[in-house]
């Protein structure tokens, strides 16, 4: 009957939306994503691009400029202690509103990323950089990127954070923010409540640029 058919057509379970699933990207995929977000892809390549074998044409046009950074436990070639957690931050000013923005981040061994105090991403597999859109969290005026970075292992070992953001402004200009000596670090890490980082006590100091390990370079 019509009544029976209607009953059989009803779904057996209620769909529940759990939010977007984070997608991990290679550096090549990140560049492609940034090109799509910012409409900045080159219209002419110097040579044909064979993605499976040679992404050099993309990276030569839009190279990643970030450096690997840490606190002073990595200074002078030292290996940071196992399980050390520190905070790293970058404050910056946007003169106008943004059209699109994406960020690529990874950390040996793990990280939690906040944009203007709001937690947006975290990861513990440094060999798989993660990319995420951040445009909705940016605003005209002062902004901040904050990362809680954690080293792993059972003995002192190499540690580093790599981050790069590409921001397309409303006028079409592209702003690049990358991990570099302009960042600061703090021995303290913030408490996190309801997805937001609280204020951090202690002194902010210049970061240490860490020589990139070959395995790090291969990852990004």
C-alpha cells in the first residue's frame, strides 16, 4: 500500500553533522589549494607540468619560504628535551579585509594551532603537513597566530615548527606569513577552554631557527 511504501522509505537512522573533516595535503597540494583560493595561479608555465614526477614548475612560481623554528633549547645545535612543550606566536596587522586565506603547518613532533585565540587545527604526524582555511577567523587590524608545539621521544631529539600562510586581500594582493626569525616563543603554554587559548604568562623571546633535517625538507 501507499502507507507501507512511505514507511519503508523512511531513513533508518538520523544523519548527524559532525563538522568538516581536516584534509592533509602535500606541499604541492597546498600550492594548488592556495592558487584556487587566491586565483593566483600562473596562466603560462615555462614547461609542461607532470605532477606525478616533477612539481618543480609550481614550486618555482610559488616557493614555500618558511623556516623551521623552536625555542632556545634548540640553540647552538642542541637537541630539545623529550616532551618539551612551548608556545610560538606571530602577530601581524591586516590593513583591509581578506578574500581568502589558507595555512600549511607541521611540527616535529606535534602542534595545536590557534588563529586569534581560536583553535583551528592540531596534528602529531609531522611528515604529513596539514592545510586549513583560516579566512573566516581573520579581521582587519591586529591578528595573531599561536602554536603550542610539543617535542616527543624518550630522550633529547630534534624538534621544529614549519608554518606558511597565504592571504589574498580584497584588492587582490597576496600576503605571505611564514615561520621565520620574526616569531617569538614562550616557555609557558596556555590553558585551552572551549576551543580557545587563554592568556599566557611569562616572557616572549626571539625564536631559534633550526637547520632543516633532510626528512623535514622532504615532508614539505
